[in-house]
C-alpha cells in the first residue's frame, strides 16, 4: 500500500520528463537548452534529450513544452528542476 509520507524508490539512471510552461516558446526553449548545458552531470554533450510542444493555451498566452531525458541521479534531477524553475523565461515546472 502507498504511504504518502514515504519517498518513492527511484533507481538511477531513469527516464524523466519535465513539463516547462512559459509565455514565449522560443525563450522557454532557450531556457531549457541553457539549463541542460549548465546542470547536466558528466556526459551531457552525448546524452540525448527531447523537447516537444505539449500544449498551447487557447488564447496563445502560454506554451507548455515537454522535456524528456534520462537523469543519472537525484541530485541531477533536482538541479535541472531548480535551474528551470529559476529561469526568468519559465513560469512553472512540473
């Protein structure tokens, strides 16, 4: 049975996805590329990742991108999340 107070057991490396939401698609794409260059651990240049448009709001005000990659550690996953969440072009990271 799932205990909400218990941390999930995640074994690394593991596939991971981040939903990255912002106002300007080009700026959010640059934010993702910059964050990956700065925060990925060893072998970042050779590691594949995918960034695709997930959704655009009805009025076109927000765009949601899906970043998928393999993370090698919890520290790397948390560093990527923090880097994306702290970037001025990014509104929300899920």
